[in-house]
């Protein structure tokens, strides 16, 4: 990962990131449903790579003790200011996910790691991040880890720029799904895209019990824009159906984001 490239990207796109989960409401709403299954008021949560604070503020509003840590100081300041506007308690710290030495160990009931894996191109860096998270997590604590799927840019190209398949460099990226390989390189910043089949083997390296592996968009991503034009009761009914099948292995290739949820076992 080129640290400065990623930091600068997020320093310059704070408002865009804040609004992103409004455009990608399916991801936000399905993720919240899984957070709600486990996280209760007064629980202590570390939101690592939490950006401008969408999930942090949601959990703070629900009565959790939340610390947001992010590589971008601009994101941290935005989240803290937004919390003040809303009258919510929120702690914030600038941090690199590979070194959380400034954060107290075995303190958190839950850790959200829903951002760092989008950019850590080296497996060593991804391992370091999970090891750091587990140091901060209490025994039997739960971690939520999100990845960008190797299919994500396939769907984006198909929806927005189908002609990209005629560009040799773009076609080489698209062929990663034929080869069933991860892809590390230029995406929306400096990025890592994981093949769905490689998520669970990665977590076999750690003392974690798998609770869920979910497609964060279920089967809705390709029609999300059209769906969001409908009334809330229609959207919620589709979300209800999507939640019931989002753990199906045969739907993982429809994911833009894949989320692993595991319990610390040591």
C-alpha cells in the first residue's frame, strides 16, 4: 500500500465518503442488520478505518461507547464534528491499521475493520492488521472485516463503462475473475480486490470462529439504483429477502463487498 496515496485520497474525499452510503444504501442497511444482531447499548466498539463516521455515529446513537480510528485525519475531524452537531459522544484517533500501539489492548467488545482491507495489497499487511485488531479485542469479542470483491469492478464496468472491455489494461483486470485470482493495483485509489474463494482461507490463519460470511449487497447490487427510487416499504421488503440469502455461497460473485464476521477464540 502506498500510504500517502491512500491518505491523500481520503483526505480529499471526506464529503463524498460521507454521502457514499446513501448511494449504496443496500450495503449500509444490510451491514447494520448484522451489527444489530450482536452489538448492544454500552458495548465498547472500535471502528477501524471508519472514514467520516457513518457506522460510528449510528452505533453511538444506539448507546455504544465508540472510538473511530482512521488513516485520514480529515475523516476523524469530520466525524468528531458531526458527533458534536448531533450531540453524540465519539472518540477519534488518527491511526494506521497495521500499528495500533496507541490503542489500549483487550478493551473492545467489537471491532469493525470495514475499510483497511480495501487498500492493503500485501498479505503481510493484511495479516498485521488482523493481528493488531485481535490484540485490542476482548476474549470472545467479535470482529467485522469487509473486503472489496474481485467482481466489484466487473459490475461497475458493466453498469457504467461497458466499452472498457476493449481496453487491454482493463481487460486484464476483468480476466482476474476467469483466473479466480485476487487483484492488487489501481482502482478508486491504491486497492486490493479479493477473489471470494480466498476470504475464508485467509481467516484460517487466526484464532477466530467464523460466525458469518456475507455478500454485503446480497443479490441487489446490479439493480440498486432502480430499487432506491421506490417507496421505503418496497425497499425494506427487498432488504428482508436479501438478508435471508446474503450468506449463500452461490451469491458471493454478485458482491461488491464481502464481510467476514468472527469471534476471537483465545
